[in-house]
C-alpha cells in the first residue's frame, strides 16, 4: 500500500459504508472497513438454511437508475455483477373484500384502477405525471446534495412547487381519489420513507413514480447479490474489509479523530467515517464530542422497527406473488400504534415476500421461501411469546386471504425483532430503517454527514442524508466521500 495515501477507516459495512468505501478508494484514499458481524451487508445480510435463501432486510429493488448510476461511476454495469429481472406483475395487495394487482406497466395499472373506481385512471395518469416531474427534480436537483444548507432545496423548480413541501401526500391523494383501497395503494410507497403519509410532504409522490413508473425489480439470487457486487467492487478498488471487528471507541486527541479501537486494538487513521447507526456512533465518542443529546434522539420520528419471520415451506403456495401486501385491516389504526401511541398493533397490516415464486434459486425444488414483515413501533418490548402470538395472527389471516392451509407445511422458521436489531446492528430503539423523512427531518435538518465537533469525523447511512432505503444509502456514501475529499 502506498504510504503517502491518506488513511480512512470506515465503521460498518451496510450499503452506505460499502458505497463510500468504493468512492473513497477511487479517489485515492487507503480505505479499511470494520464490521462487527461475521459478514458484510448490515441490514441487507442473507440467511441460508437447508437450500432456502432469505434476504434478512430489504427485498424491494426500486429506482434501478440509482443502482445503474452507482456502478457507472466505476465504469461498471449492474449486469457485470447480477441479473436483474422486472417483476410482472409487480405485487398484489389483499384487502378484506378484494385484491388489487399492480402490473408492470401504466396501462395495466390504469385498467386495475378503472375496475375499482370508474374514471380513476384519468386522475392516476395526471398524478403519476406530476410524480415523475418530482422524481426528476429530486434526483437531479435535490438528493445528490450534502444537506449542508437550506439553500440546497431552493431551485427554480422547487420554488414553483413550494406548496408541495407543505401539503402532505395524504392530502394530495385524497383530493382526487375517494376509494379507500386506491388511497391505500397510493399511500403505500411513502411508507418506505418511514413516516405516516399524513406527515410526509406531497413532493415525495416521486416514490409513486418509482413504484408505477420505474417498476419493481429482482436481482436473481436476492438483494444480497448487490452486497456481493459492492464488496467485490470495493476489493477490486483496494478496500481492506475486516469482519468480526466491532469498533468500541473512536479515538480523539486535541479535537481530532486519530483512529478507532477495534477489539481493543488501536487502528490509526487520518479520517474516520461511520456508517453504523448515528446514535450508536456518537456513543463511541467521549461525551464532549457528541453533537446530539439523548433528548434530541428521543424527539425525532424514527422509521418503524419490524417483526420478521423467515419461513421455509415444504410445498409451493397458491395465490401469491413475489411481493404481497396484506392491507385487510385499518391502516390508520396500525399507523397510530406505530407513531402516536406506540404499542403492539391490535390488527396489524403485514407484508409477505416469496422470492422463490419468480426465482428458483431461492428455494429447493417444489418448496417456497417466505419472509413476513409486521411494522411496529421502535423500542417495544420484545419477547418470544409476543413473537409467537403475532405469528399465529398473521398466519391465520394469510391462510384465509389466500385460501389455503400452510401451517402444517412449515419446515423452517426463524424470527427477528427489536432485540435483534439492537444486538446485531446497534440500532437505536431497534429501528429497522433509520430516521423518517418528514418535512422537519429532510436534507439539512437531518443529522449531518460531517461532525460539527470533530473536523475529520464523518457519518453516512440511513439516519443521515438523504434518508432511509437502499438507493438513498448508495447516495449517502457518495455524498460523504465528496465531503471527505474536500
Ligand atoms: C426489514 C427491512 C426491510 C427493508 N426493506 C427495504 C426495501 O425493500 N427496499 C429498500 O430500498 N430498503 C429497505 N430497507 C432499508 C434498507 O435496508 C436500509 O436503509 C439500508 O440497508 C441501510 O444501510 P446503512 O448502510 O445505512 O446501515 P446498515 O445496513 O445498518 O449498516 C450499518 C452496519 O454497521 C455495523 N455496526 C454497527 N455498530 C458497529 C460497531 N460498533 N463496529 C463495527 N460495525 C458496526 C452494523 O453491524 C451494520 O452492518 C429495509 C430495512 C429493513 C431492516
């Protein structure tokens, strides 16, 4: 290794850390990355068992253009690393008295909207056209900015749309759509941003364009293929990756970070970057160097935590797609129990993912890989009894809605919840996907990419800029690398 190179150490190996490591190595830094777990990938790790393959975290591949941009920055294509297939149909939503299927084109989606509400496709086309303009503005003018100043949000395009930052997506949707099922369908995409639709600015309708306009994709072999791709790219660029390496201290001398302590060994560095949860990273510093108080974190709106089940079924299941949403209970009630009066949900909505429906490599022949997710408030009590109780609730509903019995076909079952998020990722209150994107938690109002107290300490990932999700994490890594280069 060239000893003249500036040395950067990175804490964590989630999407944001891996992204930053690639950009920093390309810029000529000597980069080493330290991950506490035994594999890289963070919340996007993979579980394999008896021929079943489960993505532990993300499963929706949205905004393929952001992945293309990432790899293109290194002269690569996603197809150099993994095979990407567009899902057709994209997903279906089970309601108590109907099922909405979202096709892989606007024409098919319009047909489905018409079936539910006559005339709604005209409104839908207008809504998506506006969402597409917002997407172009978001991608080209907003999200690739480092969140250093409010002025970053002020462009000629945002100024004429300023009302969309103060109206919510709920208001926008309800203006033109009256059918509750269509309303839920259109409010679903912003749930990825971590807050309630009635707290999320209307401008974020760009997520609806990501959904209906750009489509839902699947990397063959699962989302972990992207992690494998990024790890291999990082290594090609010279990044040294250390797993089983928990960082227990960020070392600071005279107001400058001098390195990290890993398994009690001291590693020197010119700059330190953390992609671990922001709150946890600050606990690795002496109090005087922390930027945000416990009160600050308590006041913030966090994205939900989740109760997850990874299930191996000994047969192929009926009436399901790769992605399935079970919105057969009251969306508002569940949201209140996540955000306003945190408690275990009375009648939870849930999501079920069966990647083996479209990808044979995810399960043994004639078997099905199932992943179930119930969003819950972060910080809830988590016990084996509660997990079992909720498994029974959703399995029963799953069987009723899909019209089949599966409870005697389970050959493998593993759960994951608040305590695992805390223990495995040092996640604040066991949040699953970081800090929500509300109006007051957007861009420069989020915890910063650069420490205000230590000049050579930086942050990346879903608690900072631009926000939760895989595409934002890729962007976060790029943004922080640019600040560090400066
Ligand atoms: C269940 C679930 C479903 C999701 N679904 C989707 C989806 O469908 N689509 C989508 O786009 N996004 C989805 N997301 C969000 C997406 O997965 C995350 O936004 C993204 O993976 C976050 O990456 P990150 O780099 O910010 O953090 P992380 O992936 O959390 O990486 C942080 C890393 O730091 C490590 N670490 C922590 N403390 C230390 C320490 N002291 N020393 C060393 N290492 C440490 C952790 O082990 C971890 O590996 C989902 C998330 C979850 C949990």
